[in-house]
C-alpha cells in the first residue's frame, strides 16, 4: 500500500512538472505566431500565403521542441534558473534563424529578420519568469531527499562531488565507505529516499538496484566501463537463454558514407565562410610575437593511426621546451599568450581542424584525439582507455558537450563509449547543435590542476 501511494505522489509530481514544461512551449510558440501575424502576415503576394504561414507555425513548434530537448532546456532538478533561461533562449534564437531561412526559400522574398530578433528579446523575458517560477515549483514538489552516498574508495567519492552541490535535490546525511555485507547495508539505508552509488562491487550494486525498484527509493549509479560496453550489446535471438553479443563498433556503410559526405560539406563551407575570421586570427597570432601561426601536434585517431592536428598557436613558442607533454591548467596558465586567451575563450584556436576534417583525418563528431604520450599514461592505469580508438577522432563529441577540459579521463572514456554505442546521423546532428551551447560556457574550458601533466585518473 505504501509503494502504491509513493507511485501516486510521484505520478502527480511528474504531471505537474510536465504541465509547466508544456505551458512554456505553448506560450513560446504563441509569441512566435503573434509576431508573425503582427508583422509578416499578408506581406506576400502568393495567394496561398495562409497555408504557408500555417506550415511555418507547425515547423516552428517542432523545431523548438527538438532544440529544447537538445539543450536540456527544462532540466529543473539539476540546473540553475539562469542555465535554463540560457538554454531556452539559445533554442529560440536557433529556431527563429531556421524559420527565417525556410521563409526565404518558401516565399522567395527577403524577410526582415528584426521582428524575429525582437521576438527573441520578448521570449527572453518570458524564459526568465518561467525558469524562476518553475524552479521554485520543482523545489517545492521535490523537497531535497534524505540521501545516502555509498562508495568504495576516495577516488569514487571524488566522482560524486557534484552531488553535494545539489543541496536543493540531495540532503546527504550519510556516507558509507566500502560496504561488504548487503544485509547490513540494507539496514543502514532504511528510511532514506535516495542513494548515490559509485565503485562498489557488482553484487552489492545489483542488490541496491533491486532494492531501489522494490521500495521506490531513487537510485543514482555511477557506471563502470563494463556497464557502458554492455549498453551497446546486441540481444541474440538464436539461443533459448538470454545472450548479449559484444563486438567492436561496426557502423553500417550507409551511415559512414553520409557522415563523410557531411564532413566534407561542412568543413569546406566552414573554411570558406569563416575565411575572413580565420585570416584575422592568423594575423593577430603572427603580429603578437612573430612566431608560427599554426601549432602542429601529433594525435591519435581510429586504430591508433597518428596524424598532425592543426590549431592556431595560443601558447608561447617555448611552451614545451622541456619535451614533457602536459595539458593546460586553464586561464591562469602562464604559457598562454594574451591573444591565446581570447581565441581559446571563443574556441577560435580549433578552426584549423576544419582542414583535418576535410582531409579525412578527423570527423566533426567523435572522441577528441589524444596525444600518444598522454594516452599511454592513461592506459597504464586504465587499459580500457584505448577503446575510444574504435572510431575516428572528432572536433566535438559527447565528452566535449557534457564534460569539461579537465574531466577525469575515466569519465571521458565512458562518455565516448556512450556515443560509440549509439552513433547515428541524428545523434551527430544533436551533438553538433548541443556544442553551440557550451561554446559560451566558461566552465567547459577549465584547466587541470597546476603541476599536473594530465587530467587525474
């Protein structure tokens, strides 16, 4: 009876939150329709303009819905209201841009973009009001849960440090280190509303997962590499017992053809369209200290093949004169030049990699290429790190979008494997759009600790 009441309360909360999200989408679409009717409606000579307008209304709603999902615009439980406002506004700006281009193609007439920009300004105010209100409503409905953190060692606990920062969601009251007996563990977590688990052995994890399902406790589990690999396994139906097939990533030829064609198209267009900005950046780097404009560095791509990645030089010429490969410690790294700080902040130092993509050495979406020396250090402590090399290295990817520059390489590996498990044209497009969001987020470029040569394993 208790579990049934818990389920009812949970369902009621979910319906209310979904209602809030639907309200935001409907009002956003309504504001677009109002903008279009006030300025654009009836301005076209096409007798069927009304039908075309209705198509644009529907297209706007669909694209905005997809963009909101891409940018996690309604992630109320884990983000600040300002983060949701940023994501929602970015989704609306991109959607408005797409609709503007579509309207040009539909009506073959130059459309004034200023009313759409004004619309985005009005929507920004709506986003701010909604995000603050929805955040308060969410926190009221989901009062911070009495939480127990269960881990094996200090390294596992360090992976969960962000849990302590989400005080509105988790009220951590107990830390349980390296539990050995499941029965004793079950007694310790009795009465808790949530458990966060990292690093414990498979038997305990399985028991905890079963316990969470049976009791309605919220369970949050940091996965092992093996868990991620099994997510990409294939169910074999040729046996009378459940058998999961695990194999090396084998994307189908059609996907690889589309991916390569898309790489060529986007990189070529990017080099052409961005050529003025590329020229200005190259000139600025050269004029600052007279050193080389481009920085070439050996990196690894699919099947450990080595290639020279191209970047605009953002550090001093003698940044690694001692011959030791080391990652940047971030904005306080004294090896970074003033010009380098600017181009790193807006990711302009990565633009020459469009040439690597055009030449087929890299792809737009894939695991970031590591230096052989640093990859070797990682693999000494984590042999599975080489599994990232099943596919071609990319300019952006899952780990770049959802991780940081200084994200633990173990977590980067798991993120890259998550991408490898579900590679598709749709996933590639989603990650490309999602990359736009992190371009302007300072925390995504945080460096490693001073004195370190690699991110911590």
